[in-house]
C-alpha cells in the first residue's frame, strides 16, 4: 500500500513538473487562440452594454455580473466539453462547424452593413428597458442566450488553433481562453456602462479640469459605442471571411486561398511587405466575408416571416 502511494506521489510530481514545463507553451497557445477570436470579442463587447442602458445605475453592475457568470457557464460547462469531444472523435467536423460559424459571422457583419447603408437599423434596436426582478431576469436570460452563440464562435475559433495540442493541454488552453475573454469582455463592458457615471461625478467637482474630463466622458460614451460597433462589424467580416477561405483550403477547394497568397506575394519586395501582405489578406478576407454574408442575408430576407 505504501509503495503504491509513493508511486502515485511520484506520478503526481512528474505530472506537476510536466505541467510547469508546459505553462509557457499553454500561455502562448491561449494567447494565439484568443487573438484569432478578436472579431467576435469586439462585437460581444459592443452588443452587451445595450442590455443595461437606461436601467438604474445601482442595477447595472449586478446585471453585468449575472450575464458574465452565465457567459462563463456557457463556455466551460456546455461548449467546452462538446468542443473537446468533437476534436477527439471528428476533428474534420470541427473545420465544418467552424466554417458554419464563419458564415454566421459574415452574415451578421453584412447584415449590419446593409442596414447601415439603408439607414434602417430596426433589427438592432436596443432591448426595451423594463423595471423589476422579473424584467431583470428576462434581460439576463436574453443576454446569456445571445452570448451563447458568440461564446460558441469564440471557443470553436480557439479550438481550431490548438487542435495539434494533446487533449489535456487543449482543455486547459480552451478553459483559459474562456475565462480570459469573459473577464476582459465583461470588465470592458462594466467600464463602458459606468463611464457616464464616472463622468458625472467628475463634472460635479470644483476643479475645472475634472469638470472638463467628466463632460468629455459623458459625451464620449455614445461615440465609443458607435466606434466599437463599426470595429466589431469590420472584424466579423474579416474573421468570417478568413475562416471560410482557410476552411475551403483545408477541405480541398484550395484556389481561393491560393489566389490571396498570390496577391500577398506581389508586395514581397516592397518596404514593409509584411504589413502590406497582412492588409491584403485582411481586405480579401473582408471582401469574401461580405460577399458570403450578403448572399446569406439576401436568402434570409426572402424567407417567410414568423407572425
């Protein structure tokens, strides 16, 4: 019995050493996976403040906390196990699911662009502000349901980046990505929704500088949200288009992505060729994303409306 215990402790020590040696690799992989999910993250940060706008100031942070907890539960308890199972038994299916996700991102991005060009954005009106515990519960549930789609996209995009890692490392990396992105997104959301309150407090001070800063914060919040929405839309088209191009390449239809690579090579001898190549790849991905999204949006617009 003692020998078995000593052997077990030796195994645990060996695993601990292995984990310690792998921490840097896991951190790098988690960072790489998080960057790939940037387009969805920005959109998530732009969408969520609408759920608490207009509510009493003392209820904003508690509601954001509830949504953040729900988002973390979505990622770790529901999406992560399914993603790991799929990556273990059918890794090719991950690519197909990821492409569907890319199409969804492209559709969302193109949909926003189309409505912005038409000056008709009724489909993206802010949630109606209601008062009371039931209304708050309804608001939180709706936000968590919306978050589930975005969280699934984030986790699958991240999973694609770490498919070559061992299963345990994959699980740790995805859990880290899920926690990191949730903390960052909802930390930023909390800061955004409290910006006007901070601005009002500063504006009430005697210092002229504080008053000026306070007024700038209050006036700047709507502009910040507008810019976040624009950046999120552009990022969705870019990320969605890139996912589609890479997915076609990996599933055997290689010429679209090869064409993009050929365009990148045209600036190989130019100054700052790395930056120019990235810009070309990004623009091509965004064009593909908008084209695919426009087609899907056109089809969706012709579907019968639910009464």
